[in-house]
């Protein structure tokens, strides 16, 4: 038995009410694989500079990779769009039943490319390779759990936050257990009046060669450090790790250590757990716990941002806040930062926030007000911390490219400062996580170490996210970046060519962002981080502005970009992008560039420790 080859996309025009099947150009499939890469190619090709993220011309793609349904670990899909939070490119990822169902229902397609805006709330149903549009007016206003319950099949949907276009609304699967989390893909979906996508399909049955590979890589992951870490504590262990090394942002970024972290960390979660996701798998998933609003699966990011970040030390309260975000369809990291901003700004002129750190009830009420835009403060915070700061001029909660930062404080690991600043979708730790190693080495790390680690991780993850690999199990594929898997379906790549794919994709996304007006000034950190951390093992540490700018120069040099952070024509040519770049995209001045361009080789430098990831969704 051979596996079907993915060659098509299904284009859904909500304005016209039409669905068409299109062949993806062969050179796009070769050079960009699928997932993140293919989404970047479509957005760069089809979006004009300045496209309104919440307008009908924006695209929202649900994309798979050429190996989706066969890879080890949990199947995932990529949600690709232009972010309403940042105005930049956005790729966000989610696991759960939806990805497997989509892979089985569309065996010859990479997924769905959605444009336009429906006149009325709509559900898109995928079954037997076909797509239909149905009225969803009776579901408008329902939360993610109720929407999932109301529809057959595997469901990806928005809650009230997506309907209200909250700039960090999520796309939820499995009733809110899994989310395409950061950057506001749910707001784009809500703006298109697309309430849900319901897919009827069974996971694809892998041919023998792929089944053998999956068994072998699955066993390798089970015995890998990260596999053992996930089996033992999953992402909730990140709370304990960040606190141990003194980089756990606490009470709105006013400290680096939370004295009550143990009350919301891995042991507290284990004690409250009623079971595990995928409990029968060799490496189980997250911990299930009961809350007042039903069962929830807390992730490290929620515990850090809604717990330590808000000074809340009762695990039941933190789990309840996480469930609130899950059911309303909001990113817990951005939402937690928004509430923290309100707590810090509560005494400022014009900020009507009856809120203090540690007050879980008030935090829950504000989360609901944000998701529904039902109060002036909630309405403002729904547009993000930068919008609140612009309106009220109060409080210093950090963002990069308008995306609120996750809870790893970069003052305790300078490599994270570079990772945050250069992330293509805004303040994100998923592109590179040098904190996992640097926090234990600190002064032993050089600028070259930090640059090589960040560049290398960004390239590798661009490749693997174009295959749409499970982040954790995918670490078994870092050695050849999936070449063995691709060979099993007749695609000829080696490690070097796949490393070049990753660099090509990262550079194309940069060109998309440059065309939108982003540059060096946006690859920066808030002044907050020039103040010393007040407590913990990293007490007294800062992000030194001069040292950071030197590190950024070195990063640009490694990528072959100008000192303004713009890829040059030479770099575009080296990566096969010369014919892709349009006349509206500026290219960097070679005279303003420094020697470099070895980024494709840097991906060998990042090695992993079993620290995992703090996200509940990507």
C-alpha cells in the first residue's frame, strides 16, 4: 500500500459561497514542503501590503504537511494568517483530533485556504473529500465546549473571543483542550463569520514503510530525554524550571521568582489530576483536572501567566482561569499579561480596574469582560497590552511586535532576549528556547553561542513546522530533519537541502514582514528589561542595551541581512527566492551588510535538555 501524495488545496471563498480544488505548484511543494512554508508562500503571493487582518482579503489557512497522519507523537495542523495582534505573519499550531481527521478526510490535499467573509455565521464541513457551507446562526455566542458538543466530527471553532475579534483569540479543538493559540487566528476566523470547521475523517492508515518508521521513531522518543520529561511532567514542569533558575515572571513582570510556585507546579498538577490525555500512548499527554466549569487540561504557559504572573497561588483558581480562557477561546499568555497590566495600572488615571494581584475572582471577571468586550477596560485590553498602554499610558508589561511575552524573563538568559526580538510572529519562545541551556551556563555563553543557537533553532523549526511535526516527538528528527521520512513517500531530500528549506522559509517570512513595514526598530525589547531583576538566582541581571545591539548585528550577519534587518538580493538569490520577491518588497543594501550568510549550517548547534515547552497551544 502506498500513501496518497498531497498536491492540492481546497480554496473556500466565504463571500461567494464557493469551494474549488487547486493544484499547488510543484516548485512551491518542493521549496516550501507544506505547513508553515506553504502558508508563507501563499500569504506572500496573495496578500497586498497593508491588508486588513480582519478584512475579507486576508487568508486563513488550515494546513497539513506531506507526512501528516503518519508522524510520531500527536498529529498537528498549522493555522496560517496575517495577525490582527501584530500585523505580521502568523503561524500557530494545534494538536487534538482535528489534525488527524483533516489528514484522513483530505488525503490528497494540504488543507483549506479560506478567504472572504460570510454574510451570516457559517460552519464549514469537510467529509469524503468534499466541503460544504452551513448556517451556524444558532451557534453564534456559544463557547468552545458547547460548539464542539453541538457538531459532529472533529471540530476547530472559535468562542466568544473570536466572534468579538479579540486580537489574541484562539482556534479551539476538542472542546477547548487544544488551541492554535498565539497571535489571534481566532479573531480572523470570527471576522470571517466562520464559527467552526467540522471534519469527518479517520486518521490515515500508514503504508508499511511509514508504519515501521513510526514505530521506530516512537520508541526512540520514548527513550529520549524529552520523551521521559513529557511522560513525567509534560509542560507543567516549566513552572518549576523557570522558578528554579529565576526567570519566572511574577506579578506583572515585577520579579523573577514566585515564592509559591510549588503550589501551582508539577506536583500540584499531579495531585489534582484525574488522568492523562492519550493515556494509552507510550508517551502520554497533558494532565486532566476537574474545575467548576468542567474538565480542563492545564499547560505550563497558563500556569505561568495566570498563576505566577498574577500572583495567584491556589492551583484550583489557576486551573479555573485557564478553563475560562479555554472556553472563551483566548490565548492564556496574552490574556494573563492583559490582566497583569490591569493590576499594575489599577491606580493610574482613567483605569477603572478593581483588581489586585492574587485576586482570582476579579481576574476571572476581567477575562470575561475582555472576551466579550463588555466594559471599556475589557474592550481596550481585547486589542492587546500595547493598545491599553497607548490609551492609558500606564504600566510596563512587555511586548515585542505587540505580542505579549511568555513568562521566561530574558534578563536571566540573554539568548532569550535575541529569540524574542527576532521571532517572526512577535514575542514568542517557540521559535528558539536558549533559556533551557543558557540559564545554567549564563556567563560562559558568548554572543556567537547565542546567535548560532537562535538562528539554528529558527531554521530547524521552520523545516519541521512545514512538515507539521509534533514539537516534542519531532526532536527525534533533528538529526536529518525528516529526510528519511520524506524518502519513504518518494521525496528526495537530504539534511543540507532541508536545512536550506528552513532558512528559505524564515527569510520569506521576513520579507513578508519587511513588506508590511517591519525592520530593525521592531527587533527590540522594552526598556523594562534594562532594570535589574530584583530577586532570585538571576537577581541584578539586566538586558544590556549595547550588548544586545551587538548581538543583533551578529544575528543579521549570520543571516546575510543588512544592518537594518532586511534580506539582501544576494541572500534571496542564494535561497532561491530571487524570482519570488515582488517589486513592493525592499531588499537590503549589501554595503550595509556584514559578512555572514552561514545560517543554514547553524542548526547543528542547539541541543536540547528535557525542559520542554510552556505553551498550551502555539
